[in-house]
């Protein structure tokens, strides 16, 4: 029989064991954070594509049967890959031509810029291209930066492939996964869990549709603005702007760089006109379009959209900003289930 004096000691032992297990789990989660992030992104991709997969799956084939789920998924993947290939065909050749032209004109442009600085006493003598690169911030680490960038690109490509493969299998096994998840809850709660799952799918799919809508708006306005300014290859640059819109924070900035570079090959004045155009477009996107479109699509308030982007960007950078809104939508559904609104009873 356990005495009363042993009871506090047992509680302390249980508490220490609990703390040790919790610490071990947290440490394991920290060590596997990259893998867990890939899994989470794969889940979001599968959730976002599931309505399209189900829509294709319901279509009747000429023989009267239905399209298999794996075939519906492959059709969607093929459309995505085909769109990317088409974008590459449209973008890469003009960009290579413009980059070569810019590199050819770079020494003369560097001379003009340095002469302007010398005339105003901001520079003592002209630098060669090599000296300018070496004296630029981080110029001495150019090789290391290039190697790091290439490694990052290769790692990103493998990450995307892994996400697409995992999302494929998650989409194949959606019904089994949802059924298993529902069985974890008591029988009287399973209807609520299924309803919450449906609402999460709707929100994540709406977020994906909102991203595509924003990309279309930014691409269209960029095409009109660059055409009015007289920038060559405006349709390609607008396509880059639309794709860049899919990457929060840095996407619009990165998409502005080729537009400014192309405009600079025409004249410095045109390049200076392109900069404020992209700046104004980015401000409109950040403060008006994203909050309003995502608020309407996902059902989040504009303030919550902005807060989610800020927190996600602070935690995980660009990827965090990309995942912020769908994650906020999921958390909103979970909060509504955990704390029901009394007025709806």
C-alpha cells in the first residue's frame, strides 16, 4: 500500500517523466522540421487540388465509365507542367537576348554612370568592370554566392518534386485518410469533424483560386502599364509579373528586375519610369488587392490576412508568407469548432 508521503514523490516522478518525453518529442520535431514542412506543403497542395480532382473524376467517359482518380490527378499535373513549359518557351529566349544585349552595353553604361559620379565629385576615378564587381558588396564572395544559389535551386527542385509525388499519393488515398481521421473521434463528434474537413478543403481551394486571380490581375495590369510606357517584350514581362505574384513579399520585387533591365536597354529614362510603376503596383497589391481578394475568397478579415502574412514571413521567410493564409484559414475552422459562436446555436 502506498503511503501518503510517497504520493508527492510519485507526482514529481510522473512530472519529470512527462517533461522528459515532451522535451524529446519537441527535439524530434525540431530535427525533422524540414521533412515535416514538406509534408505540410504536400497536404496543402493535395487539399487545394482535391476539388478539381473530384470534378474530373465525376465526368463520364464515352463508354459510360468514370475517369480513375489517378488519371484525373495526372491530367491536372500535365496541365500544370504544360503551362510551365509554355511559360518557359515564352520567357527564356527573349530574356536571353535581352541579357546578352544588356551585358554588351554594360561597359558603356558603367562608363556613363561613373562619369556622372565623377562630374559631381562622388567618385575619384573610373573603375573597370572587374574592379566594380570586386568592390561591390559581397563581390569577393561571388563564387561562393553562385555555388550557394545553385545548391539552393537544386534543393528547391528536388523539394518541389517530392511535394508533387507525396501530394499525388495523398490525393489517391484521400477517402481512406479522412475516414481514418474521423474514426479517431467519438461517434457523436464525427459529423462535426467531417463538416470541418469540408470547410478546410473549401478554404484552401479558395486560397489557391485567389492566388491565381491575383496573378491574373497583376499580369494584366503589368501588360497594360508596360505597353503604355513603351517597354519592349511587355507581354513576357507581364507574364513574369503574374508568376511573381504567386510568391509573396519578394515575388513582385524579383519580377520588377527584368522589366527594369529591359527598359534600361532602351534608355535610362524609361527604366526610371518603370521603377515607380512597379512600386505603385506593389503597394496596391500589398495593401488593397491581397487583403480584399483573400478576405473574399478565404473568408478571413483583411486585418487577419495582413497579420498572417507578417507572422508567416517572420517565422519562415518567403515560404512562411506563402503558407500563412491557408494556415490561417485552417486555424480559423479549428477555432470555430473548438469555440462555437453562441449566436449560431
